[in-house]
């Protein structure tokens, strides 16, 4: 498709065609959208996980599950259920290091969040008020969203995982569905929580499916979005799957920046050198910090979210 430099995106070019633009034209458009976005949210929002438990009821397990890799590496947060005291200490350390937000994580434990997890969330939110808290629990039912709002959460981090049901079930044969996740995001808004969502790329999705996903994100109207790369990890069934192409990742994020509201915080995972080559034009203003640069953390550093960062 021919370039589109010099033309402002006014919603008249279908999202699907944005994805077909040559990369210079797409980055030109996203660069102008990024200027508006960074005028609203100029600072990088930093976010780190608080892993409550590595337990997961998804069966069969996800074929890309990074947590399996981290468990095999013996990372304590993924092996042990953590006490409120340990979780609170970690939250204090994140706040002391200047982090803006934290997301509680568990494996998917079903549609109704277990009471003991909810109580831990409530206790940590009350004990460390300097952070904004989000929940990474996979698709939950309506009641759980209202319970979490009462417990002190700011929002939910519920990824679509993939913009394609076909691809979704290829790497995630068990557990909640893409439709469940869309429904959960409706509950998120209904409960007055902020919606943080997105999807993974590099798992075999095509441009039509990504265009559908970007339109779905726009319709959801999320406060934050993470469009992140699949990475193959040892000890997973997908260890031999090729990693995500950087240009594809940049293209999808640039198109997202164009179609999403300028107030959207767009998170980068700092994948290889994508930020260096494309970050300014995409206007990333959210950042995952899984090993915060502070001696306050000692050796406790937690790994990122499920499968890949915003999974579950
Ligand atoms: S990616 Fe998350 S939901 Fe899937 S098996 Fe791993 S921990 Fe469970």
C-alpha cells in the first residue's frame, strides 16, 4: 500500500488499512498521535508485579506459560503462597523505589476470586497507600470485580491474550476464553475500576485479527494498554516457537497509538531494541519494571506476569 505521510488520521481509514501502511507512514501518523498522548501523560508510568501465588487451575496449562519457566528456575514468589506480611513488605519496597502502580497476580483460579486472595489484596492496599493497585487474575465474574473495587483496587489488568480465538486456543487450550475476558472487562467498567488490557503478538495472528483486536480495544476505552511480544521460554511447550518479529510488534503498537484515545497509557515491555528504534514515534508512556533499580529490593525481584506480561 502507498504511504500516507502528511494526512491526519481522522478515523476514516479503517484500522486494517493502517496496518498495511509502509512503516515510515505509519510511524509518521503515530508520532503525531504520540505528541498528543505525551502532552496528557508525559511521564512514564512504572508498574511492577506483586505475585500472591503461582498456583493456577488452568487445565491443560498454557503452552507458553512463563510462570512454568520461573517455577523451574526456583523463583520463590511463583512457588510459595505468600503471607500478607511478605506481600506488604514488597509493596513498601516498590513504593520506596518510586513505582507508580503494582499489579497483584495469581494464576487463573476460576471465575470467582477466592476469599483468601481477596483478603490479602485488601490488607496490602490498606497497609501501603502510595501505590495504585491493579488485579491480574484472568477473567473473573461480576461479583469479584465489585469485591475488588471495595478492597481498594484502582483497576484490573485483564489482557485479551490474543485478538484471535483461533490463536488464543492454540496456546491456551484450557481455562477462561477470549469471550470471558471481554465480558470481564465489561464488569471492570461497571464496578468503576480502570481497565488495563491489550494482547500478545507473534503467536500467529494475522492483520485482520489484529485490526479486530485494536477496534475492540478502542471500543473498551481502556485507561492503559499493553501490546506485548510472545517470547519462547525453556520448560514450556512453545520453547521452539520463533520469537516475535520486532517490526510487527512496532507496527501493531504504532497502529494502536493512532486508534486509541490520546489519554491511553501505552506500555512497553522493552523488547530487544524496539524502544530504541520505534519508541519515540509510538509514544510509549508506560513501563514494566520487574527488577526495580533499588537496593531496597535486595534479591526479592519478582518475575513478570503470566505466560507473558499481562497474561493470566
Ligand atoms: S499463563 Fe497464567 S493462566 Fe496460563 S497456565 Fe500459566 S499461570 Fe496459568
